[in-house]
């Protein structure tokens, strides 16, 4: 057995973290600080998972996740701990492209309106839809009962609110559909709000001045890079199997024709659900069975760089727009990165006067976006941008980033499924899981999940597996 001791002769436990996404890197960071010897293994050629940056026309920008929730403490606290600056979006306004125009997005909670007068003024709903939104019905959910976000909001406000507000907002987060996503898992704050009596939205709650989102100048990938800089990370190191050993675990790595084995005391599996199912099949089979049932959606991010003179001045006052699927467009959202983030605008200026924006395409069950060529994806994006925002210029540079199986779907009953996975995993001493499949898909949620996975290992480290 591989044994490491510190200066006092005390044995130091060796932990393998499988997966170098933000959750895995966070877990490894916490474990190293707790005194573990940590190795991070990932079959990809880089760290970061869904955090990635690319150069587009000389401007380096995010082509994966571009922001984290600022109102959750975990992500911004970790960035500060690593010495990274955190910035917030500008006051450029978000819009919804629906009913033939760009309409300002009113205050909502994941699409549930908080200001009905502002919603009516925006013209997002039809007259009939607005009448239904004002005639609200409380859901009265029994404790522990789960329904979809779409069903919950539709019961309260009507179908149009779901179609034109909830769907585009959840489509950006999960790339799924509101009537398939668990309310208790994906929108727990909505459940008490919409289950209560009284009227929501007639008297809007006070505006919270705290910025909702945060970013990092230079891109969110810098968070992954900063974490990895202090760790033993091995990219291109595919773990094919996790086995129980006499004490600890045996990892099978390398090519299938020439496998290598490595012993460790403890293991954190920080991969998406399907590779996690494969890895856990021999050590926690019931967890593997549950994980194999998870659904994932594929998405595409198209990044476009234009000359400053090609962009309409009013676009600098807009952070972008969401697109309800009911409107039948190709793209599901556009982010005017140059207007949303000051650091992106400055980077474009430094690159010779460029502006950078991005579109996203793809939802659960939509395979067309991944099968299309780069030229088709760029063409669809440009066509929708021309119709929505009047942007008719030819970009000077483009980048297409495909995220196949990128976003887990939090289906109704997700919390119960995750509880079953964790119960099975926690029955094996020295084993933990973390990542976007369990506790939230955003960066802050993945940081929290990684920290929880590390805490599981640290808290149960007194007894090695038999």
C-alpha cells in the first residue's frame, strides 16, 4: 500500500479526485488544506470542465460558463480566497425576444413575476395571459411532494407566464423544459412563495441592491486555473474503474490494452452522472444504477466578434435577450458580452476596436444543434440577431463551442434520487461524490458541492475501508 508520512511520522492519507471540473478542483483544494495528499485525475486535456475560454478575433473570452451567482457566498468567497478579483455586470438591461420584439425583462423569481404592473407594461404576455396572471391560485403543496417548475408556476399565474418567462429563463440554466424540471430541486425558493395565500406581484418586494451575478476579469476559467495551480493535476489520465482494495481503493487507469493500477486511501468522484455510474458500478452498485438514469442536455455557444462601428449604439444599453421556445427561433438566448461586462468591452478595445457577443442553442432532446456545421450555427445566430436586434454586419471572427451532454436535468423527484445515490455512496467509507449532477448546476453550487464532498471525506477519515 502506498504510504506517506509527515515530518512527525504520522501517516498522510492519499486521496484521488476523479474529475477536474470546478467541483472536483474545489474538493481537492479543500482536501489538500486539510492535510491530505491529493491527486486529481481527468481524461480531458485540460482542467475546468464547463469553464473554458477561447480567443475570438484577438479577444480572450469565456465560451462556457461566464458568471456565477453572487448572492450565494461559496463561489465569490473562493475567488477572493484565491486572490482573484470579482466584478459584476453593468446596468445594461435584459430583454425577452417575443411577440415580434425585444421586451424588457421585468422582475421575476426564475420567471415567476414579482411585479405584475411591470410585466403588463413590458407586453410580454397577451391581454388574456395578463388577465390570467392577475387571477392567481396558490398551489398548496403538501410537505415533500414535488412537481415541476412549469406546473407550479402555471397553477399560480397561467400557461403564458410559463411559456414566455419561465421557459426561457430555465432554458438558459438547464437547457431543459419547465414542465420536466423539479421545483424543489431547481427552484426551492418558489415553492413557499407560490404555495402561500395572498397575491404575488401586486405590491412588489423591495429591490435587493446586491448584484445577482459575478464574474472574473479575463474569464471564469481563471477560477479553475487558480485552483489547479496548487494541486497535483494529471490531465489525459482516464480512470476506467474504481475497485475496493484490502485497504482503500484501486484505480484502473491508462489504455484498455495496457491498464495501470494505483492505490489510494480515499476517492472523490466528481464526474458527470454517466461516467460516475461506470466508476461506481463495482463499489456502490445501487448508486451507479440511479446515476445511469440521469438525463443530460447538449448545448452550443456561438461567439461572434464585430467591429465597433458595425454595432448599433442601442445595443450598448442591453445585456442581451432570452428567447421563449414557443416563438420557434433557432437561438435560445443572446448575451451582449461587450455591454454586460466592462472587462470584455475593454478587451475588445485593446484588440483594435472589437465587440464580442454570444448566442446559445440547444435544449433537451434537440440533437440538431450538435449535428449542424459550424457555418450553419453561425448563420442561424446571425439571422436571429438581425431580426431581433437589427445587427446585420458580418463578423470578423467566430467561435463555436459544443457542449455535448453538458447540462444535467433535475427531473421531478431529483432530490429523492440524489438522496438514494448519497446513501449508497456514504455506506462505503472513504468514498464521496460531488458535481453539477447533485446540488445545482451553477458555479457557486458546484463549489458548494465540492466542499461538501471534501467534508464527507474529512469527516469519515478515521476509518479506512476494510
